[in-house]
C-alpha cells in the first residue's frame, strides 16, 4: 500500500463503548497528525506527533487519547464519546526537515457516528 | 490566532471556463500555504504548496499565487472540467516545523458538463 491508510473507514459506536482508530503512513515521514472535520466547520487540528513525541494537543477533551508507537503508526483511542463527536477523523503525515516546508498528506478518514 | 477565509463558499460554472478561488489569512507570518481538494466522502488531496518566499506555483491547469503582505492567495483553474468538481481548501501552518494546519471552510465547486 502507498500513502496514508486509515481503518476503519466507518465506525458506529455507543457513548459507553471504547474503540480505536488506526492510521498508517507508508511515506517514510517523521510527523503525524489527527484532524477532526465536522459538518459546516473547518478542519480542526487535534494532535501532532513529531518523531513519536506529542508536540501539540489542541485543547482536545480527554475522552480522545492518541498513541504513536513509531513514526509510521498513529492511533486515536476513544471512550465515553458524546453525540457531538460524530465527525470525519482525518490522519495526515509529513516530513519535517530544517525548513519545515513539506506538504501534509492525508488519509481518507474514518467516519464516526455516535449513537 | 490565525483565521483563514475562503470566498466564494460555493461556485457553479459551465465546463471550459477559467475560474479563481480566493483564500485570505489574518496573520501574514506564514511559512507556506497549501491548497487541497476534497472529494465527497474522501480525504484531502494535496494540490499545491507555495513557500513563503514564492509568489506562485503551477501544476498542470492549476496555478496558485501568494501575496503574504496582503494575506491573500488565489487558486486559478484553467479550462475547467467536470472532474474538477470538488471542495477546495486552503491551509496555513500554525508555525514552522511539525505544525498542524489552520484551514478555511472551503469552496464547493461544481463544473456543469
């Protein structure tokens, strides 16, 4: 596979469930990102990982818990979510060098619906 | 706090027309600006990235310009085709290095056959 792969593509869960979203990048990049895309709102940055270290948490509620075991894999663990958390969750990766001016590449996202 | 605005929110034109999509940002101290397209139910496809030192970038029928001092960028699409129908998004980094992007709400483009 090439590019950025996200699984599952669709997820329906109850508010009391625990689930995880997975992202894998095959581009050899060293930075990975989670974004949330809700209807009628711009994409919102959630988390940034650079060389497996979290460098950004954009005031995300603790019911979202990221994990980056290596530079190719990124997870988003979900628990006790709310209906307003229903959205498309997008993962991205990029290569960060001294200039930091490389494009971000996105996966197709996981469409999450909270019942 | 950086804010990104895209105008128009939606656009519908006949096939073959040249068109311009607009993007503005409030903080001109950006490292680069990136244009994406998003097809329904899909992720984002990177179209063009303009470095802060560049004035424009071209890829096929697409041309993006950047005027940092005025906080504006335009995406020019030449000879539009039905396959260009998508939502177009512009985004700027929050800072340098591994930084997330701040996005506009996008322009929903429909090219009529």
